[in-house]
């Protein structure tokens, strides 16, 4: 089985998570200041690159999002 994080940069994860959940929901799931106070991709990248425990939580949230999207019912085919 292929690693779903292979080739995915931290920036790509943040952009997809923000698009899917929004900053508010991300801050509720992972209560870190870069998500809850004036959030941006740039500030989040700065924090997450030097904070391994927080990066692991973001990776876990990203994997959960991928699983959610993978198991969501799609359009039915006729």
C-alpha cells in the first residue's frame, strides 16, 4: 500500500485542509495559535516546521480528511 503522504508537502496539506474544513474547524480540531489567531498558510508553515508534535497532528487530520473523502458516497452511476 502506498504512503498517502508521499510527495505531499506541508503547504499542500494546509491548503487542502483549509479549503475542506476552514481555519475555524482546523483550530477546533487542533487548537494551536496559528490556526486560531489571524491564521494564514505562511504563519502555519513557520510554526509547524519547527514543532514536530503539531505537524504530526496536522498530518493525522489530513489523513482523516483523505479517509473521509475516500469513504464518502459518490454520485451514483446509471
